[in-house]
């Protein structure tokens, strides 16, 4: 972000799977924020010039020898600082308080009772309300200068504040929906205590992004790795607005796409966006590269490397290309980086972790700081048609990570047909826009069945439909039984090689949305 947006919050990630939620909740109040590892020094924090700091939760114990920590000088910068769960315990320890192992891990709802009035609880009733706890340690003795401002049955220091310095800590998680008034509490911190004006918008980001692309590219030429999904389409539209005809989009048909996707992409970009598009038929190359590969991370890296190889080849044919556009999003960056402290790597993304160390084109990633719902808003502002902006997320590696085990042409064809039936019936039921993501998964197991008078031993398809706001957490969609029955019947009758359909009823967490 430019210096025009110093009105921002720096979040230190100590490994909590809720850290991204903190960022989303803060951005909902139109305050820009970023997540960084706690390895930053006080000088680096001062140079970043945040309006305030948030110390996230985390799975570690501050009592462990290898527990992630923080440069203590950061707490002396005079910045408003909110420690959440592990963040409170770490702040307590660094400033001279005492933390101990709790008798029992406190997980779930707890009743918070506000104590002494404090701006952190402004606008919240002074009556007990439910909050979400998740911790194995607890503060036994506050650091000097701190006082309790809220309690719970198991936490006498459920919230604490320094009497003279802008240092605050809470034992519960305000970022999760289970905490009543959690959004208001975060607003009180970033808008009231930190003094942020709430001036950050996606519209402002779009204008800054366009200017940043113009500055980065200069007189260079750019190719865009287009998949036809929301992310790459919006990235292409923003870059096209920035540099016009200096952009050429390259669409690689790797044979791992949804049904008719190639035709839809070619039509949309020619008719709706007017962006020149080069299509590469690379199905056989990808299938050959994936032959015999079953490990998910290896699949992703193979696909990522081959994508770049093909982009390099096409860029050579086009001539003069200096940059490659990718639709990398902020969760991609966070989930693909694991240093001491930040969230454990969940999976690498072909946009991030799968890139060769030596590549010929410099990257342009205009969406790198946005979450998925913000990308959709940016796409609408950039003029991307609604039928593209509103599409369900689709992973860069495509069907390869929805085929459990080895990827073959036959399995791709089976999955493609089953997936198309699911999407068609969801659209027919008027539920497509109510679902965050819906897709089919090919399972490498066979089970006995009966079709007509014949006994079969065929494949199984799993259906995955989830509801979410931004994909960081998700719950399985409660589709009508009649709809599921119709989808199952159509798949087993119309898709050769499938005799069983199951429905995934797992939430995220503990599961992820994708199966690989």
C-alpha cells in the first residue's frame, strides 16, 4: 500500500488458524491490514508505520523453549497493541507477568463478564455475553501496570489493559462468529483506540493497483496466465485497464478443466472484455507429466512448473514479453508460507509454491493483497461480467486435485461429466449463488453395485458443496434431499464407470474445502 494508506493495522501471526479471520474482520470496517510473521524487528515495524498492532493466537505454549516470540522493543513503540489468546499470554510474559499451564484446555463458549469500563468494550452491553475460548495456558499474574477489565469463570484475566500504555489483551477470540460482539470489539480497537478512519475500500485498492501495475511494467510487455476463473479473469481485467494492448492473455487448456470451460473462456474474453487471447492445447503434456503421480503436493508443483514452461514458450512466440500476470490472492500467500510463527502450511498453491526458482518472466500479481470476496468486488469495479465474477472458485491445478490418486484421461472425463451434472442441477434449483463452492471429487475406490441385472464394480464420486464468506472457514451446504437424489441418479445413470455417489458433510476446519 502507498503512504496514502498509513491508516492500517499490522497483524503478527503466531500460527492460529483464525489469523486470516482477524484480517477479514478488520477489513470489514474499511481498515487495511496485513499479516506478517513475528520475526519483524522493532525498526521494521516502525518503518511500516502501522496505526496499531494485533498479536494473534497460536497453537504453541509460551512456556515451551521453542515458542515463537516477539522483539520486546516492539511493545515500546507506543503503538496500540491488542494481544489475542496466545498474544495476551506472550505480552504478559514479555512484560513481567506470569503464565501457567491450565488444568484443562478451555475450548468453546464461555461467559464473559465486563468489569471496569474501557473503550475496548464501547457500545457493548455491560452484561455477560458469550465468547469463544481456545487455550491451554492462562495468565496467573498480570504484568506490572495491567489490570483486569473482564473475567470469565475460568479466566480471571479474560481481558486486561495497561493503565498508562495502549496495550490490551484478551483471552478469547473476537474474530469468530461464536463471540457475541466480537466485530464491535475489533472496531473499537482499530477505529476507536488506534484512530483509523475507515477510509480503505476495494475501489481505492483498484485505482492503486492500476497505478502500481503501470509503474511496475513501464514500457514492458505482459502475458497473463488465464484460467477463466474469477482470480485470473479479474487480474487480467485490472492489468488490461492499466496497460491496454501491452497485455496478451494465454489460456492453457491442460485437460483438467470443467466441462466446456475452454469454449466459455474464449467467448467471454473475445466478446465481453475485448482482451486478445491465445489458447494452448496442452492436455497431453499435462497428463503425461502427471502419469503415475499420486502425492497432492507433487501434483501441484508439476502443474505449476509446466504452466511456467508453457508460458515461457508462448512468450517467446509472442516476442518481447517481460512479465507474467497471476491471480495470486492473499490467502494463497499466507497458506503457502511457513516460517517460525505463522500458520502451518496447509498446501502450496501453483501460483506461489509451485514456481520454479529460475523463471524467465517477472511476476505481476495485482490481487496479492485481496481476499476472495474483495476480488469479486474488484472485478465488478473493473467491468468483468457477472457470470465470470460470480463463478465458484476453481483451483489452478484444476481437476488434478479433485482426482484422488493418479490423474488419467479417463478419470478426468468421468469427473468432468459428474461435475457438470452437479452444477447444472444446482443452477436449475436456483441455489448456485447461495453456495460458495460446489464440485465433484473422483475417489480411487471401487465398490460393488447392480445396474439392471448385471453386477458392477465401479467408481465412487463424492459431492462437495460448502457455504462460506471468503473460504477461510466453511460449512457444508444443507442441500435438499430431493436435489441430492436427482444428482446421484443422473450421475450413476449418465456417467459410465460410476455406481456410487456420496455427499461430504465436513466443515472447514477441520477439513479443507478441496480434498487435496
